[in-house]
């Protein structure tokens, strides 16, 4: 064999070896170790759903802040039934998001926020009436003391 023939046979062998290794690699990747495409598609869908949940949670937090400010501004001395019913309706809207998503556990924060703001409203209302009753009792006590003297 001449020098040229050795070079060409080495090139042929290298090319044949490269193509056979590439073919073997492709076959192994394609049939022996398949890449789970469906799992990656589900992961992308779950990531997108998580992002929408985070956006919804931010909106819910903003609604909670506004509701808390409205509850703080309520004056329970004055009959404000329309304003109180409006606040209660807005509190119920927090709960509706959980119902709209078929009671999915991912949206459980909606129920928790509803219960939290409802408890806050009840506490503020009961605190007012408790302090009002206490003031009324003190006033009544002073009036009775005055009558006894």
C-alpha cells in the first residue's frame, strides 16, 4: 500500500466510525432512553398555572388591604347597613374564586383570606359593641349613683 492509500483508508475508517457512533447514539437516545416530552409539557403547564395563582394571590392581597381599610373606617355607631352589606359582598367575592375553581386545593388561600377578613370584621364589630356597652354601663352607674345621693 502506498502512502495515499493509507491516508484514504484512515479517512474512510474515521468517517465510517463517526457515522456508526452517531447512528448508535441516535438509536440509543431515541428508543432505549426516550426523553419524556409529555412530562416537560405538563411541567410548563404547571408553571404557567402557578404564575396565574401568584398573580391572583397578589390581587387578593390588594383586595384584603382595601377591605381592611374600609372595615377600619366603619363607624358602627351610625346605621350604615348599605355600606356594611357592600363590604360583606366584597368579602364574599374573595370566597367565590375558590368555588369557581371547583374547590381546588391550590386556591385554598381564597377561603383563608375570606375567613381572616370575616373574623377581622366580626372582631371589630364586637369590640365596638363591647366598648359601647361598657360605656353605657358606666353612664348608667353614674346616673344611679346620682339618684342614690
